[in-house]
C-alpha cells in the first residue's frame, strides 16, 4: 500500500521531548520571575548601587533566562533524538525480522534480550508467530508433496494398464477392467479424503447438536462386517455425549477411528472398545484397540498426513491412504476439541477425543 511520506516516529518523539522540556523550563522561569518581581521594589530610575530592584533584575535576569531556554531547547532536541533512538531500537529489530520473513525466510528469530517489557512481549509474540508459520508452511509443503506422490501412483498404474491393453488386444478385458476399477476407486477415495481434510481445516460447516454415542453406534454397525471377517470383537459402551458441530464430519471422525482400530488390530481375536460419555461439560469419545506394540516416537507422528502405523501393505478394500488420523485431528481441531493418541502397554492404541459439550 502506497502512503505519502511523513515524519518518522523518532523525529516525533524527539520533538515531543524537546517541546515538553522547553515548556517545563518556560514555566519554571515564569514562576521564578513572578516570585522575584513580587517581593522586589520597583526602581524605574535604575539607580545602581541601591538594594536589588526590578530594573536590575529585568536587565540581568532576562538575558540569562533566554540563554537557559536556548540551551534547554538544544539539549532537548539532542537528548530526545538519542533517547528516542534507544527506545525504538527494538522496533528496528522487529521491522528487520518482518522484512526477512517477507522474503520467505521464516527460520529467523529476534530473540530479544533484556528484561520483560512491552517490546520484549511483542518480540516474543512475533517469534512465536514465525514459529507457527514455519511449522504450517513446512506441513503444507510436506502434505502437497505426499499428496502429489500418492495421487500420481494410481494414475501411473492406470496408464500402465491401458498401455498394456493397447499393445496386447487379446488380453482379458474383464481382468483389466477390474484392476482399473480398483485403482480408480483408490484415487477417488484419496481425493475425497483430501477434500474432507481441507474442509475440516477451513471449518466452514454448520453447527448443530450431535450425540457422539449415536455416531459411535452407527459407525460400529457399518463396520461390524469388517470386524467379523477379521474376527475382531467390537463393543460400544458408555452413555450420551452431546456436542455441537457437523454431524457429517463427526461421523467421519468416529468411523475413521473405529476403522483404524479394526484394520490395525491383531491378525485374529483382537478387541475394539468404543466408549462415550459426558464429564463436566466435556464430551469424550475413547477408542481402544489391541494390536502390535508401537513405539512412542512413531505414535506421535500418526496424526500427520500419509503416516501409517505399520509397514505392511494392505490389498483389501480398506487399504487406506494414511489420512485417517490426519482427518480425525483436523475435525477435532475444527470443533475446538483435543485429540490424544497413546500406545497401550500391551500393544495397540488408545485414542481419546474431547469436545466441548453441546446442549
């Protein structure tokens, strides 16, 4: 934004200091002058050698007062310029850091030294903002790179299948169509997951009253056939857990948690427990599952996009794209809630979602 050039803040402070000092000096001289003239007799003849009189004071005190006022003005200008420079030095550091950040370098930090004051608070807030921006930009860049890689894979497979079919017209078209259908379904699911993740990050949804216990029962009913095929015991316990938000997004959150708990469970005979409840104005959803032991450093990264809890490749209809817990975290954050992901001592995960209680 173009602005007309104006007086700098340092010059404004300098003029303010000098003006205040000059006014204070003038008032002081006026008071001294008034008191002196009140108690000194008038001698209009100007007879020297007599006791002090007004004529003598006027001709001796006035020049000295003028010199003192000139000195105060110069002293105020010089001293005010120096003091203003020292006072505004922290703002110069913050300005330089802002310009550096404007060029795309977000790793720079001010780290202003000294005792706590308004400038230090501003500097710390600016450093915190730069840290968050750097983290968000790095996350977006990593997410874009991973997303492009994940979307490129099914497209490359589709192109390869079509090239093979073009070079070999006698190849079984039914097999080709089936493989293309599987690849396209994965690409569509990944695209829908990315759109849902972006929608959760934006938070553009209509809030309504939602009961997490009903969503848990619906998700369990939908995923029960998958649990039975894997011989996983799926239990839903607890009571009502009212919350305010998007029923669609919250249902997807619960479904992702339950599906993740089933898919990443033991090969057979595992359990998944979904518990809901309201405690002190907070609605809680807890999903606990058995499974292989997971190191804490890996668990801390499971909510990042395209991170999976195991290295095995699943080829069934629930292969996933590594966005399940990332979507859960996005939905929870959009609903002003908290998400805790902890490894169970015997293996598996314990995921707890806390949302503000609704009506």
